[in-house]
C-alpha cells in the first residue's frame, strides 16, 4: 500500500469527524467572539456584575463568565396610544403622540430601568394627559408645537436618569366630539357670513358716496345730465332686443320755462 492510498484512506476516515466536528468547532469559537455594529454598544456583564462598555467591531468574551447585551444608539420611535383627555375648559378630546428618543448612556439604560422603551411610552402617556389637561381647547388646537415642546422638556428631564434623550415629541391627532365639530362648523360659517355682510355693507357705503358725488356733479354742471341721458340712450340702442324709453331731463323743461 503506497503513501497515496494511506493519505486518501485517512481523509476518507476523517470525513465523518469533519462533518460533525467542524460545525461544533465553529459554534464553540463563536461563543468567544461577539460582533457589535457601528450603531450599537455592548454592555458587558461578568457573572451579572457590570464590567464595562464594548464598542463596534469584534469583541472577545469568556463564555459562561461574560454576557454581552447590545444596545441600539439610533433614534427610536415610540407611539403614545390615543387617550381621552379633559381640557382646562372641560372639553373631552382624544389625542395621541409620537416620541422620538435615543440612548445617551447605555449603562444607565440597561441598569437603571428594566424596559426603557416601555418606560418612556408610559411616562409620555402620563405627561401628555397632564400637559394637555392644563390647556384650553383653543390653545390645544392653535399651539400644538408649543405644547409638544413643553411635553418634550418634561419627559426629557425625567428620562435623563435612565440615560435616555428625548429629541422630539409630535402631537399626532386631536379628535373632537361629533357635536362639538358641528358646533364649530356652524360658528365658522356664521363668522364667514358676518365678514361677507360687513364687506358688502362697506361696498354699498362706498357706492352710495360715489353715486351721491356723481349726482351732485351732474346737477351743478349745465348740460351734464342731458349728455349723460344721451349716452345712456346710445348704450341701450346698440342692442336690437331692448325697448328704449325716452326721458326728458328737468334741465330741458327749465330751459323752456326760461324762454317763456
């Protein structure tokens, strides 16, 4: 038996061990290596005790002794469920919000609070009820950005102890009762009619002043009224379908009186 046959015999004999052992070897080595992505940080625990923060890349750990918990540092979005709130002027409204936040300190976010996302959502829900309850309905509808910024500051201060930074809060939807919607629609319609009436009345006042000024000018200028009447007759005669009526101005009659 030559060396060539011995070599292939050994390979053929080791194939089952390679098929079984190689995946086990890879799985064993992977227990020592943990990959942390660029937007993550790893909280390292040694027998349950905090042992530091691991950055992006390959990180070597000791299995069963170390535990690496990955924390996402990107901006996260949390929806605050819609809830019914009583405003300062006793109007019930339903409102929800959207909270944008990120982990500023991975150590605090892991050690100081059990579930930071759930905690931020619940605290935002409570703060939303308190802040919106201090505003009137008109203020809630017209000053949404100011109320959202005030809400963000309150939640950010409270979550700072958890290593969380609240970057923005948006009030998504303010749902009014149906009867209030109808009342507001009627009020808006009445306001539009009021402005239209005022504008129309102002136009009539201006028109009446212009007519009065024109009448006074025609009366004072000799022959002006007669020329205006002839001009009106000329306009009416341009249309064949119109029936033309002739009017004799008072100036002509007064002229006859002067002749007599």
